[in-house]
């Protein structure tokens, strides 16, 4: 089976350009409340919740905009060390892949001016056909620890205004760990807001109610050409990744260029990151979806987790 990287690397430019119109994501739905730019312009506190050490490459449009362009306080929570991934370093990943990917994540967080919490929950190994289902994965993570409690503790301590993750339905690439992470993030938001919840992991911290939840969506024609169907729900907003984002050595950079450059710290995953850098040439637009973490859709998304006392 070819990897996603190989498929992306083999895309023909002519075929890609032909597919632009056919794979259009359509017009956005109108979200309630202020726009994402209006929200970010207030320099809100931003919490990124991810499965893998390099997932910020996919969440990069929002993270670059928030953490770099708007200089918002940012904090990363990442659930596993990517031990099931490949090692693309000549001579091997030493002392082991998980340790190396932890170091890479710390470097990436620094580039986004973010603090980071990194955990070591199970990470499914390739090939993709061997991945457990999302519910199976959720049960395994909950047997290893308390992922929702980890998010709730981070929220109560960091007190973010926005929580950002990948889409809970397909998770950008269809990876069940992306989907599970988004759902645990929603559960953690609910727990963090509940003053009556007595989980010892976070009960000593003051309750905090998150104002906004943003899911970064895959609506890209080049991802579809690589074999990844788009996230199924309509997007609410889109914005240009080509806007100026920050300065490096006195030179202004576009957000998309900052995202692409920041992938280079993930040397152990360089085949995938090289594909991201190739895709960045076409990554002119970002798509996001809003979610009310206390609404009916959120309730349905986290209902099967079966977390005691979760309202």
C-alpha cells in the first residue's frame, strides 16, 4: 500500500489544477457571533489539543494566525508520542522514536511560542489497515489514563478562551486518533466548566468555561487527490493563509510559509512533512468549523465515552 506521502508526491500538477473546481468545498455556513478574525484580534488564550507530535502541521493555519500573527498566549496538549510512526532519520531515531518525537514537539511548540504538555497514550502502528476503530481507541486510551481529565486540568490551569483541534468526524486524514482527540477535548471542556465535578486530577483548580471551539477542517482538493475524502460537515469560515504572519530575521513571512518552515523540526517524520511542504504551495485558504461545546451536537459526540458525571 502506498503511503499518503507517496501519493501526494506523485500528484501531477496538471491533474491537480484540473481538480480545483471539481473539489470546491462550497460556500461557508454563517456562524453565530464574531468572526474568527474578530476573535483572534482580541489576543485570546488558545489551547491546541492534538493526538500526535506533528499534528500542528495540519492545525497550522489557526495556530500560525493566533500564536504568531496575533501573538496570543498558546498552549499545546498532545496525547501520544507517535511511537507507531516511521523513522526517517539516517542512522535511526535515538534513543527511540518516542523520545525523538517528544524533542521535535518541544521545538515545534517553541516556534509557535507555545507551552506544551506531552503524554504517551497508545499510538496505532502502520499500516492504516491495522488501525483500531475510533471507539476501540477511545476505550484503550481511557484504560491507560484520563484523556478528558487531562484536557480539563489544562483548561482550568491555562484558562483558554479558544480550544482548537482537528475535526471530530474524520479528523483531517481519517485517523481515528484525531477524531478521538477532538471528542476528548469536548469532554474536557465540559468537565472543566462543571464546578460540581470532583475528579482529583483537576478539582483543586478553579472551574473555567471555554468560549469558543474551533475545528480545523480538510476541504482541500489536493488532499482528495491524495486519497483523503474531506471532513464531512460544512465549514463555517475560511481565511487566507497568505496573510503576513510574523517576521524572521527581519523578513516578513506569510502564515503558510511559517507553517511550512516549522515542519522541518519533525525530522523523524520528514517524508510526511515534505508532503506538507509541497501541499503548502496550494494551501492558500484555511477552513474552520465552530462548535458549541455545551450544545446538542457536542453531547452526541461525547455520549459514547461514558464518562461518569459528564453533563
